[in-house]
C-alpha cells in the first residue's frame, strides 16, 4: 500500500447538504473498511438517493474506520478531500489534502499517486496538490467502495484504474488523451421529502466492472 496509483472519472451532480442534524462528509469512493456499505438503508444507493433518502447510522463524520485512499466531498461546500491513513512509530494518523471548489456538472479526471511518504493528487492529469505525509500509508482491506452509505455524494464515478506502483508525472499527464465523458447519467434526487427520482439516461451502460452505485470491487493483492 505504500506505492500505488489510481485514476477515475467523476462528475458532481448535486451538492445540497445532508438533510440530517449532522453533516457528514459525502462519500465518493475509498479502499478500506466496510462501515459505509453497512449503513446503506432502504436501497438508498440503488435508488441513487444517498444523501437525500438515506438516514441510517453513520460512523463519526461519515468516514470509515480505515481507508487508503478515501475520497469525499466536504460536508458543506464543493471541496474534494483525499484521505490517507498512515502510521509512524506505533502512532496512527489520518492525513488529507483538499481540492477547492469543484464545479457541478463538469466531468473531471481525478488521479492519486502514493509514493511512500509523498501523496500527489492530479486534476485532469495536471498535478493539483502534493503533500509529504507524517507517517507511512497503512495497509487496509483491499476492497474499493463507490458512492456508499446513507450520505453518499450525489455524483457519478466511472473508469476506475489501479496500478500497483507509483506512476511518474510524465505518465500521469498522458492519461487525458481522451476527454472525460459519461455515456450514461445516473438519476439524481429531488430536494423534496419524497426524494423522487429524476432519471436522465442517454445510452446503455458501459460493460466491465463498476465501483459506482454502492458497489464494491475486490482487487488482487
């Protein structure tokens, strides 16, 4: 887990805040423990109404116990946070970087590169932020979860790629040769209490494994 790279397409469809008394971070995807999947109630994710229709018990702040990496929306604004759980000398840390003010309805490609103590995050194949971590990335469950839990982001993700090594910058910048395009759009939820769906479907779904809509993906170690 100390070296890996990921690349995924994302579009934020709606970012109204969670309707409960608490305002947890809104899940996009993570690798790690399964607490969020366990809190998906009443088929909220299948109905694509995570943040509006789910009100199940969430872990503190809506964050799983273990993640490396974890990608979430801020509870109140359109900032994306990338978390990494690390350890050093027996002490555990939860470290993060923030990408500010992501626009709605504009697909983007998010890349994460972990190189030992260095975390790099790419936005549309350009380095957006880097951070030297306090600890070394922790080993977590090798299962990836997308849009999970009662406060999942009203968003869409596709084309998750994972490498078992840290890609250099010159390779990361080549991963945007084709534009980010979603051939099928997920339904979004109306803001009313009924959480009625507003389906927008254009083309048949692409084939291949999916980590969206509350699904999980097991990857080889």
